[in-house]
C-alpha cells in the first residue's frame, strides 16, 4: 500500500450535491490527519484537521476510521467554488511537521 | 501583505545549468520547507529547515541544497539541472519545529514553475 492513496477522480457533480472522498494511509501509528485544498495552478491551503473520530466545519465533514486506516471528506450542498483538488495529508512518524501528501482528488462542481 | 513569497514565479533554463529559487516568509515562523510537485501533481516534501536542524527527504538528489541566510529566508539551489527537475517548487513555513508530536498549519508560497529544456 502507498503511504497515502487517493482516487484521483475527477468527481463531476452538480451544484447542491453531496460528495465524499476517501483516503487510505499505511502508517497505523499516525495520530493526526489533514485535508488541504489546492486550486488550479495555486498553492495548497489547509482545509480541515482530523484528530480523533471526526471533525465538522460547516458543509465539510472529515471522518477517521483507524481500524481500516482511511479518512474521508464529505462535502454537502456543493458550490461551484468547491471545484479544486483535495489533498489528504499524513505527518511523518516522530516528525509531525514533515508531511506526506496524497496525490489528490479532483472535484468539479457543475452548474 | 504576502505571507510566503517566492521568486521567480517562472524559471526556464537549459540542462546542466545551476539555478536558485528564493523564498521569504513574514509570519515569524521557525521552520521553512521546500516541496516539489511534479507533472502528475504529486506533492513531495524535499527539506525542512530551522536554525537547529535540517531534515532531508532521502529521495532528494544531492544536487539540491537549501540555503538559509536567516530565519525568514530559505533558498533552494539546484546544480546541474536535469529534465526530470521540471516541476513546480513550493516553499512553505510553519510555527513549530519538524520533530514534534503535533502538526502545525503550513503556509505555502505561490510556487515557482521550473522548466528545464
């Protein structure tokens, strides 16, 4: 298994839809996880942190399943502005600020 | 005000040349990083650096070297450029040091698109 693996997509959804992405990770010792968002030809930006079983921020919900070693990102009521690539991020063991990024899942929200 | 800035934004050069990319952060952070994002969009960490420690991803060729004149700057120097070095290079910074149990938010610069001909 790759360190961090994501379905590259693209996920094409209509406005208002609910969409979910999964990310699997190989290091069972990982304690914290993150979702970053990257717009086309822009830099990545932190979207959400996932420290325990899950985290919710408005329309975005991130969940963690330690037993199966995956995290998910759920976006409700999709907006056109949600179109971006969503990067799953797992810190190195014993070096929390060294990050391993997944390849990203591309989301395209259509009118 | 730009938090993390990089120059140049675009860099086109010939194989075998030596080039540098500059990065500056005005966030007062302790640690800075360099990442490479290749054509397949995989973002990989290359280095992290603060005034105490340099951590190098073992997959990075020794043609790449970070140089930090002070806490707010981390430049990336690349010797003998190769075609495979073509990518977007992102600088980032965070408040904490690399070897910590927690993960601090990293703030990325806008990227430098390097093309090696």
